[in-house]
C-alpha cells in the first residue's frame, strides 16, 4: 500500500465507521451466527500473492461485520459498557497512524507527559487526594496483577522476585466472594495460589465484606505463621455491583500494616459525580485504585487508570532497567514501562485528552447521571409488572430481576430460557448471573449514546418475550 492508497483507504474506513455508527440501532445487538460459521468463510492459508484491497474490504463487510456483537449499540445492556466515544475513535486513529512505542520517556516524550497530566486530570475529576499518582494500564486485570505483585513483594520484604516463593511463609490476600475473576487470576499468576486467597463472607444489600470477619481472619493467619499481605476491596462488582465498605477495610488494613487495592473497574467512572462518591467513601486511604475509562467513561479500549499512593513500591516490584533501556536522562523522567508488567506500551493518553476536552466533565457527568436515573426508572417499571421481581436493587445503573410466573416449576431454567429468548429477539442484549444460587437477569444502562427511550424499550422486549414463553408452554 503506497501513501496515496493509504490516504484513500483511510478515508474509506472513516466513511465506513460513520455509516456503521449511524445505522447501528437497526442491527440486532448480538451476532446471530453459529459457532464455526465465520471461520468456514475464511481461507485456510495466507495468500502467497498480494490481494486487491477492494476484495479484502468486501470480505470484511460480507463475513466479519455480520459476526460482530455490537458493543456500541445504544441498546447494549449486557455485561458492562465498553464505550468508544466517537472522539476517542478519532484519537485512536491518530495514535495508530503514529504507532509509537511509549515505554520510556525518550521513546515518546509527549506520550509520557500527556499520560502524567491526564491521570492527574482524572484524579481531580474523581476527587482523589493529591498524593495519588497514576499510570494507564492496558486493563484492570493488569492493574490488579501489578497491585497483587506489589503486596506480595512488600510482605516478603522484596525477596519474592529473587528467591521465589518456595520456603517462604505463605502470602495471604483477602477479598469478598463478589470480586471479579481477574483477582483470582492475579492470585494464580503471582504464585500466591488460590488456597491463599481468603474469601471473607459478605452481608447487607451491597454484599460488603464483613470487616470483623476480615480482622479475625488476618489475626488467625498471623498466629498460624502465615504472611498476610493485602486486601482487595470491590466497588461495583461484576455480578450485581457488590461494594465493600472501603473506609472500614482500610481501617483493618492499617491496623495490620496491609496493602489495599480497590477494584472499581466499572463503577469508578461514576465517581466523577460527587453524589455517587459515598459508594467508595474512604478510598483516599487505599494504596492502589483501578478504574476503567474504557468502560463507562468513553475512552476506547484499552484504557485502565491505575492510581497509586506510593508508586515507588510498584516500581521496586516491576522495574527491570536493563542497560539498553536506560535513558540517562534528566531527573524526574518517568518511564512508565517500569509501572506495569508489559514492556511495550501504546499511546493511550491521547484519547483521554480528546474525550475530556470534547465532552467536558459536565457532559460526561450528565451522561452518567442519565444512565443511573433511567436504569432506576426501568427497575421500578419491572418491579411493577405482575410476575416479575427485582433480585438485586440498583447499584448505580445495574440491577437484576427475574420472572416468577405462578406455575413455573424450575425458575432457573425458565429465566435462562427468557434471557435466551430476549437475546435471540435482537432488539436488546442482556446477560445473566447467579445471586445466592438463583439465576437472575442483569440489566445495566451505560452505552455512550443510549437514550431514555432505548432504556425504556427494554421493558416491552422483556415482557413480550416472557409472555411468548408462557404461551408456548
Ligand atoms: C470489567 C471488570 C474487570 C476487568 O477489567 P479488564 O479491564 O477487562 O481487565 C475487573 N473488575 C471489575 C469490577 C470489572 O467490572
């Protein structure tokens, strides 16, 4: 592809993207393909000879697009949002055209310095204390892994990386059972091992860790000669929004000298609105906090903001500094590759800069407030429908419900059939979870361009599908 072709195809791609977004609402939200259908349409070998761009592009439209689930669809109410605001797509195009590696200050000074600034903008927007410094990780999973490695090394007095874990006292980490699976994986990958992740029981409407039980578990472990290292608190858990009392967790941690990591991957975006900050009251006492601007805020994936009270302990855990990477630079230069597990880094700060400037914090707050209000309004409408019950009350814009018709004998099977019918219908997309062993259907509103009408339209689909299921029995 020469530069003139590059120009032409870039334009064509931009036109395609704008058309795609304009007509998204008419597509079914979830892909309607059977497993293997897309693969069977793709050649089994790479071509030996170059192919024409026209053919490649035509195949993209014919075979790939129909197999996509449309995460930017205004009626995507499944999982959590993965918002890519149009302005962040534009920024990503520019980043992709420059394609710089941003691991060291000198490998792209603008990327490093903008990252420092943007994380400080976000810190202020969330109301976090000034001592927090931030880094952009590729995902919350990576941020949590970095935090778990830091708590491990801190507890082992920095011996783990060198000597390994064999022969050391068992490192113990504490969390509720509402945390995301990325916590389990960080525990596995860090060599701490699943048996050393202590699941503290939860209680109350927000399914919060029982901090007395937490304190007792830490004491018992100490007495048994184990090595308590850190606590992972959840703010807005994936299943139903489970949220710990961060202030109480931090108080226990302080009493025992433990490290606290707060996973607010989804809910953290809402903290740009002061009225929602009670959900993480006390967060300023934590050591490490992650939230994903790539979820609710609108910065295209990947973009995970990781704030640290003391970046030195993270850098002490992860920095390698081989000779060839030394920058021999000025003092105060930040090499962000020393703050994360991967070495190579994309220029992720640009899309935050574009997003925050194009929408302003007021614009983003208005979006989040609408999502929360509309979702809660829908929850009330579902509650009022005969035969429906709310299983978990709204936490921000997330709630769960189920259909409980009088004559259904297996409610789990019935609700699984219902969510399948809803998703086959195509107008909306929902996912299910389990609450105290019972199957419940989740609803969250958070897509960047969703409207009140889009959110309310879910009621017709849900009730209509339930009625059809009942009449087909
Ligand atoms: C989405 C999510 C994660 C994982 O985020 P990635 O960026 O995909 O790794 C972790 N924790 C919570 C609470 C989440 O909602």
